[in-house]
């Protein structure tokens, strides 16, 4: 879009019989905004797709990969229903989620060991009609499982975000959108769109997903101190 | 008045075994004689009235149960519970049900539709029935026995309809019947054609009363069946089985009967106990909790499926029993002007509670939880598992990691710098936490006291970590969180 002549753009937009090859198809079902405008612009439907799976392939930890989802989850948590996390890799820290705007009582955590159980739990959540958003961590999931999940997702107006290890990139997947996350320069998160509906994306995207700026210029050390009362010994 | 009589063929058998799959010959005996049998046994030559030894000679794998009047009564109550959904006027008549339907026809869309729905409901609960309609209860019963499917709407047509029925349908004493048969009488019509005084002489007086009631010439009062709001039904399997498909099929019979009964009472249950009875061991009890009151058999069946998938049965199951005592009022939902409607808030909540129960039934109770916040400054105490739906929000704190390690990981130190696969560079700001002394007041050294300086650190792969250093010597470094 950038390289297009500015004077030409309104003319082209008026004509319905001209289709630019680098346009994303408008036929995509409207997605749900990810909260990152730069990412939304690259996703067909303008956000996380609904009615199909979204895969996030990532091996990194500590680069803001979960923060990528938080704006969407914060918005979803304002509606009645569960925000389901199936087998997150560590314990979520509530104050950080609350700081990101998430209404934490709507978070439902499911610990399932085996991949089949995780997929089952996700399907139950999808079919229950009681969820506003779903995120699942699948270490080992075969294509058949994902296909069943994709079928269950088809009937629901929800984004389904699946975290999978980066080496699963080579495996075929029924997911409609696949992103790969990796550390980028200057604490940014590099997002490669491996697969999406419509024209393939070529260039990576660099996002700052964390809510706070880096490095933090705090004037003084923040202290949370609840002092122990002084004990006096009376002889 | 419009009375519907429901008669259950081979009732002693139906009442005891409601999961007939058509592979196993079954019979019920009383005093060494066969009194009821299924189609498989019939095909193998077994007949009603046969001696058990003869029956076993014809069908060696015949499963024989002795008659149990208590089980028959209980089963008839189950069937009556299903019928209560269609009319409040249900009465029990030995082994048949009599329903007064004149007030229900319009609601259920006419007699045909009502009858179809009623028989489908009964079939889902495991009861096969034949029916007939008449303006009087006794005539309906006789017609159901003699010419099932007949529908007589006015009294004037009754004598003609009853005339071809054999005398046996009246259920009169066998001595009186024998005397009449000796006199050459076979049908009700022949009986009705005789002068009343002649019949009275032949000990047929009581029979005359019955005929008068059937024709509507004498009052025939029936008492409405009423049952306490309590579920307790039992179902036997033809042979003890362990495979969950068979058990679920049997359980679905119980659930269907229970839910039809609940629908009649405008109620739902939040919890029920499904007992799987073994032959020589104490029963396995599955407690099915739905979270919200329900009367949807699919919900209960889904929960039972998850429970059965999780447990290992100690022995084959011979019978199933469903019990629920706490009924909760659950009015039906009216449709809006245009029929369907989007899920209401209450429905979303019901679905949300149900999802939790379904997940817990398979994964285990502790595996599904919410997080409740707390104002405790110690990061590890800022959240704790909570019952879904009862979680409370906690305070928001910026500059905190999204993921917390279950246990702080001790870090090595090289040249005064914390080390994890490489040096960790601390950022300028730090957060000091001094709290938790109250947890160990009775111990000499406060075990849970936190005296820590937290810092955000950048690792060798540019990852952001949350580390802290203890105030106490030896001032060790720990990794506590990851900025995901």
C-alpha cells in the first residue's frame, strides 16, 4: 500500500472492477482486534480470526510472547464467560494480568497432561458456548487432533490461540493463521506470518508487546515494605 | 372426558429389565412357570405358562428372573412420572396407567401428537406400551388390552367397540369367567346381550358392575397419582456387564425417566448419585454434579460418560440405581415473540458452570480452577487457586512478570553478577519487598518472610527475567519470574 501513488489511491478505491494484487481479500470474516494496530493491519479480517485456529509457534520465553495476546484477552474478559487457558507453561502472576487490564476472576485454568486431554478440554470449552476466548499450549499434537479442533472451532465466534513449539513449523496444520515468534532487536518481538488467508506475507513485523517501556526510567526504587513491629523485651 | 390407557406388554419383564437388546432370551417366572418373556425367547419356542424346565430345554441360555412385585411397582411409578409431564391426572391401575387427557390435547397439539410424544418419552425411559382411548377409564383399559390403538371419543360408540372384546380383558375372577365360558359366552357383546337377571344368577354380578362402569352408566372414580419430589429408580441388566457403552445405555434410560419426571414438576437437580451395583461387592457410586440445576438427560449422560472413562470398575455391574433428593425449582423458559433467542446471561452462566463440571469429571477436581487475587505483597502469595465463579480480583501491579516460577530458582553468581546461561544485566529500577513476617511469628526464624530486592534483568538471549536478591547474607540471587 505504501508504494502506491497517493493520487491514484482514491481513484482505485472508487472503481470496484479493479483489484490490486497486494490487497487482502475483504471476504474474510471480521476478526477480533488483537489490540496491536500494526498486527491487525496484516491479518485478514483485521484481527485474530474467529471460527478457526490460530497457531503461535514459539520457543522463546521472556520476549513478550504472551503479552501479544493480552490486549485481546483483556477485552474478552470484560464479557461474561470463561477465558480458558489450557496447560499454560508456568503459573500466571495475577498482578501483572490485572495491570494489563484483564478481569482475572473470569480466567479458568485447566491443567491437562496428555496432548489428547488438552485437545479434549479445548473442544469441550469450544462446544460449551460459555467462553469468550481460548488459549492452549500444545507441545505434542498431531494433525488429526488439530483437525478435530478446527472442526469444533468452525461453529464458534471465538478466536482460538494455540501455542506450539517452533519446530512444529514444518508440520502441516489445518490452522488458518500461523505466526512464528522470535526475539527481535531492541526488546521487540519479531512476528512472522507463516500462513494466512489470502496473499502470503513476506516481511516480518516487529512489535513491542509489553505494557511498560524498556529500560524503565524509574527515579527511585519502588518499595513495598510492611515493617515488622519492633519487639521490646521487658525483663 | 377422554381417558387414555397405557398397557405395558410383558410387564413383569419390562419392569425388571429395561435394556433389551434383542440378543439375549429373557423370561420372568412365578412358581416354576414362565409368566413373561421377550421376543427372542418366543422365537426359540418358549411360551407363557410353560414350566421352567421345559423352557430351559428349549432355550438353554435363557435368563430367568423371578417375579418381584416391589420392582414392578417402582417401575410403574417411574412410568407414571414420565406420563405426569402430559397431564396431572395420572392414575395407576394394577399394571397399567390411566391418563385423563381432555385438558392437555390443545397444549400438546392434538391426540395424535400427544400420543406419539408420550410413547417416545416412555420408550426413551425403556418402556414399551400400547394405548387406547375411551370416554371412561375402564373401557380405555379394556380396549388397550383387546384392540390396542383404538380411539373412541363418545359414549354412544362404546357398546359397539367393547362387544368383540374377549371376556378375559375384564380381569374378573377366573371362577366367574370359567362359569361364563361353560355357558358358551366368549365376548363382552354376548354377555351384554343377556338379560341382567340371568347374569346375576350365574355369579356374574361383579362383572355387571364393571361393564356398567365401562359404559359410563356407573361412576368410576380414580385417584390421581402423586409422588414425593425424590428420585430413586433402579434398572437391572440382563447379565452383569462392565463395558461402559452398555452401562451408559442403561443409565440413559434412568436419566430420561428422571428428567421427564423433573419436567413435570418444573424442577431440576444439581446433584445426583448413580450407583453401579455389583454382585458381590459394595456398589460403585458416581456423584454427578451439574453445577446448575438441570433436567437435560444429555447433560447427565455426558457427566456419567466422563466419570466412567476415569474410573476402573472393580467388577461387572448387575444393576444401576439413580438417586436424587434435592429438587430445585426450575421454571421452563418461555420463547420470545420470534421463537429462538440469543443465550441470556443466565444461560451463559449455566453453560459456564456446566463446562467446569464436565472438565472436572474427566480431568479431576483440582485440575480445573480459577485464580483469586490477594493483597499480599509477596509475589508467590498474590494469587491462589479458587473455586471457579468464586474468584476475586486482586490489585494490579505494573512491571510484574506474567509467569511466576513455582519455586524461585537459585542463580549462580560470577564476578558479582547473577548468571543464567550467561550474565544477567539488571535494569536500573528495583522493587523492594519486605513482607510476610506474620506467617512465621511462632517460629524462631520467620520461614516465609520475604526480604528481597527485585530487579528486571536481561538475559543472554535478550529475554526479560524477574530476579531478586535476598537481604540476608549470603545475599543470593534467585530467578522468580519471566516476562512472557
